[in-house]
C-alpha cells in the first residue's frame, strides 16, 4: 500500500472509477469495485485505492446499493468520530449563514453530496428540522449527526423543537432500508403535538405540513425565483399552474397582481394554498381551482385574459429512460401557455428534474415557441437557491431550471 494502512477494509476500484473520483464525483458503482481485502458490513467505512494502491478516499460501503461506495472524505488522516461530523455540520451551517444572510427561518441546511453528507437532506422549517436519509452509512450514524445539528443551531439562537424524519421514499428499499416517517425518538426533545409549522419566506407566511406534504413539506429551492416573479406581477392577471401550497401565486399577489388564479390537481394542496392566502390577507383577488392543469389549459381560449402564466410542474422524469416522454409533457404545457398569452405577456417556466438537462429544456422551449408562432424574449435564467448548492462535476446536484420570458409576436 502507498498509504498507511488503517483498520478499514480496502477497496480497489477500476480505472474508470478512479478517473470519475479524481474529477470530484463521490460515487463508486458496483461494477467498479475490483476487490476488497477483507469482509465488510454494509454501512461500514472502507478505504478506496486505485490499481497501484494509491489512496483516493474513504466512503460508506453498501452491498445492497448499485452505488456500492459513497465517499465521505478524501483525507487519509481523517478520523470519523463525533468531532469530524461536528466540523462538517458547522461547515454546512456557516455556508448557509454566508449565502442566505438573515434569511434563515426556512432553508436547506444539508444538501447531500454537495455538503459531503452522502444521501442526507436536512431542511429547517422555523423550529423544526425535517430530515431524509437515503444512505445506510448516514443512517447508522444519525444518532451522532442529529444532536450536532441541534447543538450548532442553538449556538446562533435557533432553538429546535423537533426532528422529523421523512424516510417514506422507495429509494431507501434499494439501499436495504425500510421506509417510514415520524419524529426522531432519540433527539431528547419532547414530541411536538402538531406536524404543521408556520414559516416565513420573502415576507409571506406559509403553513407547512411536514408529515404529509410533498418531499419534506415545502419547496425551498424556488425561494428567490418566486421573488423574481413577484417583481413583474404588478397589475397583471396571473395563472399559477401546479401551485402546490400557493407559493408562486402568493408572491405574485404580494407583488401587486390584479388577479391570481392558483391551480393544482390536489384538493389538499388547493386547500392549503387558500389557507396560506387567508393567513397573509392576500386572498381578496385570488381564486383557487382543483383541476388537472393539462385539461385546464386545453379548455382555455385566451379570452380569460391572463398575461402572466407560471408553470412549475413536478418532475416529469426521474430517470433517463423516460426523458423523451417528459419532453413531450413539458412541450404540451408550454406550447399551450404560449398560445394563450397575448403579445407582451409573460411566461415563467421550470423543470426540477436533473435528467431534463438545460440543453434539452431549452430545445423544447424553442420547439414549442416555433409551433406557437411566437418568439421568446428571455428576461432571466435562474437555478435553485444557494442553500441548495451545485457541486461542480456532481451533476446530480444541479437540477432546477427557471426561466422568465416575454412573449413576442
């Protein structure tokens, strides 16, 4: 070995994996592990070397996962004790304080691989932390990591009332873990009576159902995109499609929109959007409609008078295999919106799928504009807010695309 042998099993990886790791990606797939120099339990740490025995990093091993090893460190001198994880938590929190300033009532504190916590998501909703653990290595160490989150935030005056686990996702089964959700029992905190909390974002308050809401309960990644949208909403008639709990619609209303219609296929989402509007005193010029957006857009003629349409659909694809189907879905709703908008109208359109790349999405927009016989004047292109950082050479961390256009005929 060309490094000092530690107590960990050593995994030799292929040249392909070595190249990918050298460029900065932290994943090693099952077929890329050439050998192990001993037996290893799933979730244990292994040292990773190339074919010449050169140290590359240390990561979590899991025989159940196609991602066989997830690197957590590239330093051969690291000791993976509580002090190590406390440093990592502090790095993540200090970064949020830097890029988000005082805007910390709700934010993402840990964004998986981008914060060198493989498979871990931590969202802060006022005084509740909602966590999702998608790697076995982190799952076996959450009893170390979760109390550190409480400790570090408390030092800045953020007292955490509870930690809620949203592990109700099928991908956990691919990692050999069970699904489930509930308050983390080992936090040492009293179990809160409610699974709703009120947050404030861009000066607007929202009820967040962190037990049953989509993902962890609220989409924090669009925070500043919603603010950008509000700046062009004044005096306009706005149609907010796929409103979820009303965040884009409420930002448009707060920005001075003449009228806002918020649409979602989920009655629960529509009810929550209405509740949020009422809580903020913004419901006077708002309508809330429970309907399939595809059907709604198909039935419109343009006489409704909307001059700002927002398209923020759920991910139409979660794999490469369904990308072309997703392209058709995105094109359909964007084409219909472009046809409905008058000359000089505005379109906000998004994709939250990593597999729907920027290049694919922009080509879809060009094709839709051509079919709609319009031109698109781009105002802004934006991505996820900086508390969801993009780690270069880890494309999975770059997923959200947000465009503001004016329609030119």
